[in-house]
């Protein structure tokens, strides 16, 4: 996608602080971190959201999930981390390119979302 900010980051048209890259996947620090460790893990292939994955993406998504704990530990999350995949507008997705937030690095993260 020409106008997708994450595709532009993957193509190096927009700078980022990369912590991992291979031919399929890119991981980079979030520009608005909510914890000491907060990075994004994206496929270089443009997939709009988790709702858009197909059977042909199984190996790619599996590779991303296997990579998340390895990178989290390398970034200092020795005692756990949170992985978030916002999906669609109602799910809080702001950039419509599949991405995993990996968050940690403090004593204990706040609890889950609670509706009033």
C-alpha cells in the first residue's frame, strides 16, 4: 500500500528505531510508548488487520508469534510482557496494517480493560 505508514517504515521511507528485521518481519520501537518496553512487530506484507489473515499467512503469523517472546526478552522483559493486537476500528486499531504491540519492562502492567 502506497500510503500505509507501516509499509513506508518497512520500505525505509520513514525512519524508525528498528530492533529486528528479516525478509518477512520488522520490529521497531513505538513512537508513543506506554511502558519502558513498547515495540511493534509487523509483517512486511501489507495485511490490513488480524481479521484479514488467510490460511496462506499461517507461517508468517506463526513466525511473528515465535519472535515476540524472543525480542521481548532481548529488550529486558525477563518476567513477562503483554501482547496486544487491536483489530478494526471498534477494536482500537489506528493504523490499518497488522501489528502486534509488545509491552513490558515494569513491575506489573495495569489490568485489562474494564467497562463502567
